[in-house]
C-alpha cells in the first residue's frame, strides 16, 4: 500500500493523496496564489475539497475544481449554500458544521472551531455577505492517520480540546501574523494541541505575512520530540507520515 502524502501548495492550500489513492484539496487557492507552483494550478483530479471559510484566498478554485472533476465539497452550511449559488452542484455539497464529522470516500472529515472572520464584501454593495463562521478540519485517513488543518485562526484555548479529542498526528498551523497567529501564538498552540509534528502555513505569501518557521522553532526549543517541517511550496511530505501512524 502506498504512503499518504501531503503537499503544500503555498498559503493555506494543501493536496493530500491518501494510501488508497484518494486526492483531497484543502483551501485550494491555486490560481492567483503567488506561491503555488505552476504545475499545481490545474488539478488533474480531486475527490474531496474541504474549505475552512469564505475568504477568497481559501475558497480559491473550489468551484472550478468541483465543476471539472465532480469533487465532493465539504464546507460549513452557510458557505456551502453560497458555493451552490456560485455553480457547485448541490449533490456534491456536504454542508456540515462545527463538531460534526462526515465520511466522504472513506475519509472522516471533522469540522472544528477557529477564531477569525469569514464573510466577504457584497459585490452589490450594502451589508457584507455572511458566509458562515471560520472553521478548521481534522481529516482521518483510511489507515487512521489524522491531520489537523487549523484554517485561519488566532490561538484559542479550546485547541487543547482538539488535541485531547482527536489527537492529530500532524498539525498545519498558520504563523504569518497580521491576519492569523504569529509564531508566538503558534508556539502556544503547539503546546495546547500536544502535537509533535507541525507544518507551518499562511506565511510568506504576501509581504505582511512576516512570521517564519525559524522563529517558531526558536520558541519551541523546550518541546520534546517536536518536528517543525517547513515545506517549500510544491514539496511533499511522505514516508514520515506512515511511520507516525504506528503509535
């Protein structure tokens, strides 16, 4: 059986290829993302797209991917309704909510809290669009491997509950500052979650996102057995995922 692989596509976008061949995109901001490699901007297939919240740099190419590949789209109920109006077939939408777990193509998708905003400007003027609340996801692979994508968030105390309830093997955490956690908050989040493998995200895309993995490492030197893996956009984490499952 092949390994599960995790590929960072810049910003908060990831591609996951599971051990049984399922392909998952999280927050697929591909076109328009200055850090997304050119070869990753047009997915060749996609079984699942999970969207943490309604900002354009996270919804990204969701509609186009779903229309082209018939991908199942998991999003909070209000955001899912809006995506349906943008052209995603209603039969492809899984409109879940925080605390809920759905199974899609053998993958468990649990929606968690996040501390951020999630609306968008109304193109017709007037009241901004309500697109639900920000969220994160814990994805449980077919082999039991669990990945926590925190979405856009500040640190919040209930990250401890996420760690205790779901025990993610790896956490994808924003560290860029300005719009999300900085490395100081990220270091605190790592301690709350109790996670031992972290991939930083949502940094370096734009000049205001100044947080760095190096600073995150400096602030977590005292955390035993911690791996902070700063992937470059387009790089893939593979074999280490398989070994981490054997806990």
